């Protein structure tokens, strides 16, 4: 996969988070088994990101034919812990994540994981109402 639209479409599918990566899996309408890898600049410099991508590429090459979903786009998003994790551990986690995706047991959608409501929320300048705050004289 190389087109941005394909990566965005995969984001609408099943999401399975693991310590070293997040797996996205979405049916692609008969285009076969495809894979994509993304590692953001938050992870590290180019050397670190490329090393992580090489490791993910090797894992996908090894595991997708047997454990991947047919006619599905698979996207691995690198996480901070993915660089230092042992390769065997990443392999186990990817097999487990692909199994969960095959069963349709993804993690909750991103919007559903946040706060359920309540809390301070967004408001105006609260410091003016506090004793000793900015609004006192």
C-alpha cells in the first residue's frame, strides 16, 4: 500500500493495539492481502524509524501469508516500545493481533476510549473566579 487514501480507509476497520504497534485491518473489496507500515516522527530520528519499518516489513512478509486476513488491508503503526522490543516478542504479538482481527475483536473505536463526560471540559477563564486568582485586586 502506498496511497494515503488506502491508509485512511484502513483506519475505518478493526483496530488492535499492542505495546509495540497498532494493527489496523479493513476489508478492501477483493484487492488481495495488502500491507502498509507507518512510523511517525515522534518515535525517533530517521535511523530509528527505518529500523522499525524494516523489522515490521520482515514480520509482515513472514506472517501475513499464513495469519493475515484475505482481501484485507493491514496497516502497522509503530509505537515507542516497538524499537526496543525483542523480535520474537513482536512476532508473538502480531500473531495474536491478527487472530483478534480475524475474530472481529478489535479495540474500541478511538472516540469511545476517551472521557465519558463530566470533568472540567472547556470553559472560560476560571482563574478570575478563584480567590487569589488573576481577577482579584
